[in-house]
């Protein structure tokens, strides 16, 4: 089952790259989007408050088991950031706060209990990478905390110093990576790196007409082996006038939430996605 989904992911990655390259050949790059001065001015004039990671609300069930009320659920994420400065820090970087919250909601069980809530606040310094009047990406240094706000045996928490980078291969294709140095303070999740990973890499493709978005992320679990958590999202914009997408969300691996970080999940969900206007953060 895992090998089959890994092959599907590779197909998605190759297809996204091929489609992006074809779009660049036929249409070329947008001079307005990739002019250094206009990018810097546009960034500093943007609202200080906005979306950070993807915001979504999806429902689904397990693929490797018979669907029941116990392995079917709703998963949603809320994520936003507040920029604290313009690009006035050293190397024209800026400071920002961010907050993400992820929930696993057992809506098919009696009384509709929340299974787990994960809180992820932090602070970061980010710099746009601009070369030869082209936006080529950005690099970000983060100090972040993640916990599920519970006590006793159900308590899970850790902290990370993370370095992330995104490279824009064109208006339609972005590749990204993130590596973290963990500071594990949770007594019940000392082995979390074996399941939730030590670094991640992926890609995001946006169709030329901006109706489709596809992203795939591999999270490497600790160990000298090819063990990854796989996340694939496919979104279709419902209307050209808004930023709402119909989203198909696939997760295969461990660490989907903190309470069950050491339990294997293979689930497919469908729902609503609201994402940043350009490429997403991960």
C-alpha cells in the first residue's frame, strides 16, 4: 500500500514539473511579478495581517481499513501571520509572528468529540530572494512551539528552531524545504523525531489560469532509511473571483497529529481550501 502511494506521488511531482515547464515555454514569465523594485514595494505595501499556511476544512476516512466512525473524521487548519516590520532589518529582511492550529474532529462519533487540537505559535525572520530583477524565492528562520494543550499521559509538546527555503522556478512552480533543530520538552513524546520527522521537502504547482493547485510534501522520519510521511493536496478554484478551492487531501504516514504521533494513518479527505494568493508556506 505504501509503495503504491509513493509511486502516485512521484507521478504527481513529475506531472507538475512538466506542466510548469510547458506553461513557461508557451507564455513566458510575468515581468511585473518578477521585477525586483515592484516586488519589494508590493510586499511592504501589503496588509500586515494575512494567511500563513493553507487554511482548510476537510472530511474523510481511512484507505487501509474498512471505514468506520472511529477512523473517519474532519480535519481542519487555521493559519495566519502578523508582519511586525517592513523589509528594514539587516539584509532587507522582516520580522513576523505566526499562529497555526490544527484539529482532528471525530464528527461521526456520538457527541462529536474533538480527538486532538494542535497549537503552533512562533516568530520568524524572512528575506525575499531577488536576483537580476527576478523573485527567485525566500529564506526564513523560525522559532516555533507545538503542543496539544493537554496534561498527563495525553500531553504532547516540542519546540523547533527551523530554517526553511522556497525557490520559485517560475510563476507556476515552487520547490521548498525545511530543516529543524528540535528541543523536545514533552515527557510523553521523547521519540517524536522517529515519527514526525527531522526535515521536509516538496513542490507546489499552480496552473497557468490559477484554477488548479497541486502540492506534495515528503517529511523524512529519523533514521538511515527511506521512511517518509507523504502529504498530497489537489485544489480546484471554485470561482475566478474568490480564493476558495475544492480540496482533495491525502496523508500517509505518522505524525498527522500530536496525540497519535506514533500511530500510522492513511487517509483521504475532501473539503474546502482557502490559500494565500501566491505560493503557500509549509
